[in-house]
C-alpha cells in the first residue's frame, strides 16, 4: 500500500473500467491482474524489495517523469468499450421532475444483477411501472431479445434472427413511450403479421 499519487490514479481508473463492465454487462473489458502486475514489474527495478526503497526510487525517478507508473485506459482495457455512453447508461433517471440515481451491477444470478433505481421515499407513488419496464436505452435491446426468446417456438420463429429483430425494434420504437409489452406486441404484429396475446 502506498499513498503515492500514481496508485490512487490507477485505482480510480480500475474502478471506472469495472463500472463500464457493470453497465455493459460484460466482464472482459478490464485486463486481468497478471497484466497489471507485468506493467509494474517491467517499470520497477528488480533490486527494489521494500516500501522505503520503492518510495525513494519513485521520488527520484518521478522528478524526471511525472507520469511514472501512471496507467492509462488503453493499458487497462482489453478492447474499446464502445457504446457505453451516458446516453445509453445514464447515472440518473428523471421521473416526475425528480432526479433518481441509477446504479449498475453485473452479477448473473444475484439479486443485485442489473440496474437499480434509487427512489426517495416521498416519490414512491411517482414511479410508473410502464416507464421502469424500459430500463435504460443501453439495456433495452437485450431485454427485448429475452422477451422474444420467451415466446413459444411457433410464435418466436416469425422474429428470427432474434438479435436482429431486437435491434430493429430499438431503431423503430421511441424509447420509453408506452407499455413495453404492448409496444412489442404491436411491433411484432406490424412487422410479421403474427398475433400475440398478452397473458
């Protein structure tokens, strides 16, 4: 453990990328610990074996290179996390003029998995299920895909390939307008002529 500024910077960057993983529901954005270790192992001389020696070395070397041991996003990411924007994964959801916080967590099977809306007690009666069914723009395609996948095969076959149909739905329908299931049923009827009854 060290209080040197590079360490706080690197830890903050790791947390930001972990947050991107939660939002995108992917666990392959942040590089593994072995690659981070290799970064430090290459940069720190082999004869540095304790914190006192390390801090002395760091003070001398960082005077020459202010960014010594500072990681950047490219070094910490396996691939670009394209599409993970605040438009698709907002931090707040305004409902009835109240900004409500959103948090993201990726842990399939856990009750914490997904997006969580924090609603102030005084605003509980302001939250409409029709709006929350839509989640956030960055998650709606996956939700529509899973809803279509839950249909009986004789209905589902009209919407294949399901990922393409879900992407088309997102392009065709204005986000957050109306009851999601009703909008999806109407879209399937319009696009395929297939009648689906809501249960």
